[in-house]
C-alpha cells in the first residue's frame, strides 16, 4: 500500500486478553473502538477488512484469548476541524509556554462526534490565533489532559510543542499533583483509603467505564481519597490521582460502593442512602436540582514549569452549584443535630 493510499484508511490492531470468553467479533470491536457503529464493523467484515491471526473473518467469528486482530477502516471516521469560536474562557494563568484554565461544568474539552463546536479547544483556537499548535494537523492541540464535560475545574494547556512534550511526560511519569473534590453517596468507615483496579470500557455499555480488579482488561489505575466532611448519607471527599484514566474517580467510587452524587451514568442520580420519609426525599431532590451533574471538581493542579523548571501550583474555588449542594447538606446535618 502506497503512502497516499495509506492515508485513506485507518488501522487498528488488538490482542485479545487471556480471560476473554467467546464473543462475536463485531460485538467485541463495538465495545473496543470509540465512535463506531456495529453496522460499520459488519460492513468492514463483509469487505474482508477484519483479520484474525492474518486471515479475514466474518462478523460472527467468535474471538478467543490470544487472537491477534487487525482492522482496516476507510478513512476518515473522525476527522474534525477545530474552528475558532469567540467563547469566554476563565484563564487562571498564562505565559509564553502554557495556560491554565478553570473549565465550567457543561463544556466539552475537545470536538468529537456530536460535539463539533462550543468546546474548550474551539474557544482556545480563537484566543490563540496564530499559535503554531492550533494551526497544525493535531486534533487536540495543546491538550495535556482532559476532564469530563460535566466535571468542572483546572486544566493545563500547552502553547508550544516543546511545552506539550515536557508536560505530557510529567503526566506520564506521574509527577504532577492533581486533587479533586467529590460528593459521594454513603459514609466511610475510615478517614482515607486507596482504590486500585484496572479501568476499561464497560463490556455491556461502552459509554461508561468499569473496574477490572484482576487486571484482565483495561489499564492500571490508582485513586487515593480522604474524607473532608461527613453528612451522614453522603460524604465530601478529596481524591488524588496517581493515574489519569477516563472516568477514573467516577468508576472507582462506584466500584467501592460510593457513586458520585447525581452521577447519572454511574447510578448516583438516585437516593442510595437515607430514610424513607417524604421530607427527606424532597430534600435530596432539591439538592439534585441544585447540582444537575456529577459532584466532581478538579480543584488543584501542581506541576513543574517546562521552561523555568520552577514548581507551579493552581487552586480553584468550588463552583456555585457544587458549593450550594454541599451547604445544603451541611445545614441538613446541623438541623438533625438540633432535633
């Protein structure tokens, strides 16, 4: 295949995990690849572009542990242009090498299918007009790490290729200091703890992540947490990330039985702890209305400046919606104590 022809296709290669039970390859790939439809996988199999151990297979082939799978899709399934948009951005700090922003809840970090505009990168492309990174073919220029659409907080953006490489290495080497504040369901027996468990895309629902404690699937993930304040039925905690997997805190907290408050995708949008009294149910509903998203905020970030070598640290206040919900729980506890 020539270089020109190669640019018309997208290639994927996988090795099936040792613990994998027999599963149709179209379903296995649907769970594995983002932004893909099962129909497109089946059409690719019909055109004999899905190979197992070097041989083309049909979509009903059942994968087995150790299978070497390669796929060739017609390109491009996800070429997305970042169009500059004049969207306000809360810039906490900026110099020639980087900028630190405080992302509001509800803003997507980068364009993807279903979110072509209104993202943080669209806003930064406008703010950084003429920047070499934002004029390159990089689909995620300057992006060092991400937080979910409905998570608020501190994000680090590189302004040069050198800064991006050096900062990315710090995240890879786990030398950054990232702390989050979360409100989770339930009380804890201990004041602090650590959750360790591989995180990978859920095999039943590819939109969320699951924890695989035996490491048979997903990537190694470690979350340290400590209790900040207890409200009986929910608890405010601080989480420190040792790794940075997709939905890491959300998946880890659900795994240990403490889903984030109002996290719809991980089951935290229901009353999981408390009484059966109508008054309590209404109180919780009022809190859910105040905070119509998962209760998670990327509060602080520490790293080493890529050029000066100096330690940098940025902190942020809790956003209004999360602060209001926490205050409501604090008042609830006080009123109970007075009864």
